[in-house]
C-alpha cells in the first residue's frame, strides 16, 4: 500500500469517503485507480493481484457472490458507496450492499433482473418486446423435450437440424454457453451449462446467427442516454462465443441503427434502472432484432473504461464513482462519436510461449491505448486455450476512419511476433480468427 494515496492524520484535510469496489480483475483496475485519487478504496474479490496494492486501504478475499460477508465487511468499514464495473457476477452484491446500507444503488430486485437470463426474458415478454423461442429448464430431459417442441433434429424432413443454444442463467464470460444441433449434443453438453449456473437451471433458446450489435448506454435518475453502438465480430471457434473485436461505431444504416437503439431504450427503461452504465448485446434473426443479454455495468475488455470515453468523451470511471457516492446530480455531457475505435483480441493456444517480440513496438503506436500485453512474455505457460471470453488477451485501438482503424489493427498483428510451443512440440502463433 502506498501512503501517498491517503491523507495523513492531522493534515487538515477532510476525511476521504470510503468506496467499496467489488471485483479485482484486469478490467476493474481502471476504476480502482481513478477512485483512489479522491477516495479511500476497499476491495472485495476472490483474488487481488499486486497491481491493486498502491490504491487500496483494505481488502476482503471472498467470492463476490457472498453477499452477506461483503455486507458485513462494508458495515464494519462504514463505507459511503459501493460499485463495480465490467463484470456481471458482482452486480447483485453491489445492489444488495447498497440497498441494505441505504446507499445509492439500483435496488436488489433490479440487480437480479440484470443478472438472470430467465428473469430478463420474462420481463421482455411482459414488456411485449421480441423474444427468441426459449425455455428455462431444470433437467436435461426438460431441455430435450423443449428441443423436440422446436422441431427436434428434423431427421425425417430432410431439413437442416434445429439448432439451440444452452446457457447458464447467471454466469459471465460465456462460460458453459454451447450450441446443440441434436438430442445427443444436448445430453452431452447440458452438464457443463448447468455446472456454471448458480441454481443449476439452464436456458434453452433458438440459435440465431444474424448480425450482432453492442450498445453502451447511461442512466441517471431514470433518464436514458445512448453512449455508443458498435458491431461484434466473433472468433470462428466452436462454443467459445467470444468476440475477436467490437468496433465503434456500427456500419449499420440509419434505419437499422435506430431500430436497435429504440429497442435498447425500451429495455433499459422497462427494466426500471435508476442509474449506471449498461452494456447490451443484440442479434438479428431475419429482419427482427433480439436481445441476447443486458447488464447493469459497463462493457468488459475495456469498453467501459476506454471505448466509451474514446467514443463519447464520457469519463466513465468518474461517473460511476460519483453515482455510487450520490454526487452526480446532472446528466453528464455526451459528445457525438469522436473517432473509430475498438478492441482486438487473441487467444494463446495451449503450450509455452517461446517468443513474444514486438510488444514495445506496439505500445509505442499512438493509436494503441489500454492493453493486456503486460501478461505476455517468453516462458509463459498457458493451460486454458480458446475456452471462453476470460482467456482472451486484448488491446484498444483507434483511428480517424474505419479504414484507418482496420489498418492500425493490421499493423498491431504484424508487429506482434508471438510463438507458442504446444505440448506435442509443434510451434504456432496466437489465434486471431
């Protein structure tokens, strides 16, 4: 801990407000760093790396879903506010602590609504908004029965098999999310989906394959504002369900853009959010636009901390701090789209990194912003491979035009010279597609 972060006793300054931040991954560090400039920061997370040490006064090593233990910690320290960002699983605990302590927040029931995929779909139906065919099930037999209701494998019709996607109700990082095209696949994959669900229930839903969008928005005192809308581009990896890039702004025409943004406003206002940043993902099936999921927090992979700021001029971390402490009284200024920007991500195959050159070159590019390349070095052992969103490495890139942004991303890929030796001795590069 760095003493320079805090006022010393007797220096005549007012005591700093105590802010509890829940979550301590790479994507929460920008929020912690900003908060430490004006607040005494407490941190609750299962793992807290040394990167956070200079910015925090106390910590609680805990599962972020342990609401009661986090509440006890917050009460002991008499916190003035509680917040998280860029992570789903902490949203409920933030809402719970704020509600129990009478602090600014979104309310626990709203926190549940934004973190439970089944509740989301129930609320969409209540609002009369479009829904992909879906059902929440408690067993593999129920999942198979619903699959048959949707048309099953169509083995006797000569048509392509019906495909469904199965999802845990309340995970993050796409853990346990899988596509199934027959009854056997449902039976094989269902246990993994259920394993990641807090109550072991699973959503079975028609699998749409159309264009995808991501929308970041802001709410203050129930007033909604769009921050930015972008396109989602995926890795071609079965059951990884991770974006290789999200690029702002979208290339959609005005009519389609407005259709997506109109739906986003109806959902966020219909869900009753009082304040905060939201991150929502949409997919097309034919000409219709459907919600994949929405979250009462900023987008991960530095969307909240960097891409919103690059796009709209909003200092997201300071806004989140101010609403947590009840200091944000007016809607902040939101600028028109300022540039083209996005993240680009890659996976490391399973194995040992034997070459990691070009990092300094990439970081010297003026169009490269926040990144995770500090984790990359020769000798790094990678055991995960391309599993889910959480095992990607990413960096933020910008450009004056979309073509320039694409050119900048190509320069990054060219400059990074990474080689991984697999367990069988073969050598390959990172997975970009």
